[in-house]
C-alpha cells in the first residue's frame, strides 16, 4: 500500500501533504513488507486483551482475509483526502452497527493498532509518529462513531432478506434477487454487505444491480472467486428460499442529477451491475442525457449481462454500450478498458463513473483524466474496493 495506491496525486500541486500525512506514510512504508505479521499481531493482541470482542469476528481469521487492520492503514494513508475519507468512514461507521460495535470498543482497537505499529515500524516509530497516528485514529474513529449514532435513530443495523430467485448466468456468475423483511431505501450505484448462513459473521459487499424497484426487490450479480467464502456460497450453494442478512446501503457512485453532462460509465466484470442501476436511474429521471457504457471482461463468455444491456440500448436512444474483451475477443473492442476509453475519447463533456477491481479503477481513472474529465467529476468507490481486495 505505497504511494501507488494514492489518488491524492490528482490534487492541485500547491496542495502539499500535511505533516501528519508525511509521518504516517513513512510508518506505512516500513510496515508494508511485514504487513502480514503486523496484522496477525494486531488481532492476537486485540483478542488477548479483549476476549469479549472475539465472538464479533469470523471464526477463522487470516491476514489474506483481514479487513479491519488493512482499513486502518488505508484510512490513515488517505487522511488528507478529507471528502473521500469522510464519506467512506460514515458508511463504515453505519455498517459497523451490524457487528455490534459500540463507541467504547474504539479505544481497544486504537491501542492494539499503536502497539502493532510500534513493534513493526521500529525505525520510523517515535513520539512524533505516535502523536500523528493518535490524531489520525481519533479523527477516523470519531467520524465512524458519530455516523453510527445518527443512523441508530432511523434504521436497523441489518435487514433479513429471502432469496426469491437465483439465476446462473455463467458457470461462475449468478444473479441473486431478494426480498427484505422491511423497506430498504438505497440509491442506484450503491452497494450493501451480505452475510450468508454458511459463513456466520463474514460479510462481503455486493452492488445493487438495478435502481430501486416498485416491487421492492433487490438484485445482485455475484461472481464466484477462487477459494472465495461468500461469493462461492452465493453462486454455488444459495437457493430460492434461503435467508441472508443485508447491511445498510453504502457508496457514493450515485448519479449527480444536478449535472446536465453525459455519463461515461466504465464497469469491469460484475462492476457492470451498479452501472446498469445508473442507466435505469437516468432513464427514470426523465432528463435526456447521453450515457456511454464500457463493459470490460476477460473473455467473451464473461460478458454475462451484455444481452440485457443491448436490449436497453435498443430502447434508449441516448444509450451506447461497448463491450471490451481482454483475451481472445470475437466481439466488441479487443483490449483493456482504459485503452478502449482513451480510443473513443475525448470525454471532457462527460462525468465519469467507475466500478470494478481497484487496479481497473486506478488505470481507468488515469485514462479518464487524460481524456479530459477532471478528477473531481469522476465517481467511484476506490477506498472500499482497495480495502476489500487487501492490496
Ligand atoms: C464496493 C464493492 C462492491 C462490490 N460489488 C461486487 C459485486 O457486485 N459482485 C461481486 O461478485 N463482487 C463484488 N465485490 C467483491 C466482493 O465484496 C467480495 O470481495 C468477493 O465476492 C470475494 O469475497 P469472498 O468471500 O468470496 O472471497 P474471500 O474469501 O474474501 O477471498 C478469497 C480469495 O480470493 C481473493 N479474491 C477476492 N476477491 C477477488 C476477485 N474479485 N477476483 C479474484 N480473487 C479475489 C482474495 O484475495 C482471497 O485470496 C464488491 C466489493 C466492493 C468493495
Ligand atoms: C477506526 C476504526 C475502525 C476501522 C477503520 C474499521 C474498519 C473495518 C473494515 C473496513 C472492515 C471490513 C468490513 C466492513 O467494511 O464493514 C471491518 C470489519 C470489522 N470490524 Fe472494524 N473498523 C474499526 C473499528 C472497529 C471496532 C472498534 C470494532 C469493534 C470491536 C470493529 C469490529 C469489526 C468487526 C467485527 C468486523 C467484521 C470482521 C471482518 O470483516 O473481518 N471495528 N472494520
């Protein structure tokens, strides 16, 4: 998690990193090569010092599947990126209600974070680094605690949802549709965390694949990843009638209805699901705006939702859909998404929407900026995907 993962380079030149950010990044650079050991140490300390917290976490914990410690490092690294970070942390704080997290748990996590950094960042740790980290952790925690407290007044910590349809689109992708026990308000482009009965206390994020429907049903496109706990259960095991849990809606890749510009939407793999929701949102809004969709896949067979996009394209004169296939392409644009986006630019009159794995978001961000869209007009959930991927 070095400088490469930093979107701040898009800030104006005179906007230098704060002194705390400089110190924090020094610690992070030292931690990076030993992050697996630091993560293991962090959880060992957390559970040894606070055994009452152990039951809140999944039964099996390993560094590859760690989220909390990774998120602390990512959040601290982006401490200067106030708007993005605040948005992400508010969602995270609300989402922590489903784990049973209370405000008095935060000092325990903070203490173990400091002890882990002290142990594994020996050459950069000292009073100055400690003070910078304490300030960052305090700010991060307070945003999460406040967001959770506010959310308590108006929403449950989670929803039950019954699977009403389960449709396999390819050997590894399923469309899962659920009905919630209580109304579930969300916006097109957002996502929710899901817990399945087969992996208790293991929550993973999935994007809504449609804008809010009049029948209240919610759909997700799930791709089973190799050795994936939740994705494989949802694709290969889940059936109609199974009951899962949903966390609150989160994410900021929603349509800016104050803008009259066109929308350039780039979705890789199941990242196309929230893009479909955005297209429906624009259609429902009734204002005619040009929407250009790039749907990226590794192979033709991974274009699992192309037919329904082409059907939308036939009905909606302002919509254009371009498949982009990385290997053995027989349809669409052969190559990678960022190249395709550049090829069809410039895009200065558009707002950008990006959804997919972090590498794809990072490279597409570069492509969009170099094709004329200022960074502040590009929406994505980079921090969330970065933490989830553990990279
Ligand atoms: C904001 C957001 C929205 C998301 N929306 C969707 C969505 O709509 N549909 C969807 O299918 N997924 C989506 N994801 C990814 C999803 O949350 C899970 O990360 C994914 O399903 C893997 O979870 P798992 O429990 O099956 O795998 P884990 O048990 O967490 O991981 C198993 C192994 O697979 C690796 N791995 C994790 N993800 C991938 C991947 N994508 N490809 C290859 N290897 C991987 C891990 O590093 C690990 O080694 C989204 C993620 C985020 C952050
Ligand atoms: C500033 C502090 C914290 C940050 C940045 C943070 C971040 C995260 C993130 C990103 C996840 C991954 C899943 C998700 O997105 O919800 C997570 C999971 C979790 N967090 Fe936190 N967290 C913090 C504090 C806490 C505290 C104080 C507790 C209470 C003990 C807690 C308990 C959990 C649990 C139980 C999980 C689920 C287990 C898992 O997915 O590994 N977190 N945290």
